[in-house]
C-alpha cells in the first residue's frame, strides 16, 4: 500500500466495519518521535533560497524524505525549517 520510504509504511493497518458491512482499511495513528532522540547525520545551515526538499535531496538523496527532517526538528510544518536564513536544522540518519 505504501512505499518502504513512506512515513506510513511501518504503521499497522486496521479495519473498521460500519453498519453497512463494507470493511474499511486504514492506517493507525503515527506518533511523532522526539527529535533529540534521533541519530544525527548532519546539521545544515539554511541559506537564502533553500527549501526543505532541496536540502533533503542533497543530504538524503531523496526530496520526498523531508518528513524525516521535520521529525528530527520537532515540527510538522516544513516551511518552519527554512523561513529563517542562518538557522541550523538537524538531518537524521535514515531509519528503515
């Protein structure tokens, strides 16, 4: 259902059966990890014009892994990480 690089890949799939009897599959809730507990790959200083997908492509080789950087910096909004030039952001070691 989800690619192994997805933040939802490891989540349990559950089912719900409403009154009409048609089973509905869904993924269980994802709880955010504590960024400070994640192993650090590198720390990146944000420069003018940086976007999180660009930083993630450079450091992790895949722009769609931006969510890992969000997790490591305790944010759910990617724009929060790059809206301030000079800010240091944590890029974690990817976990599979």
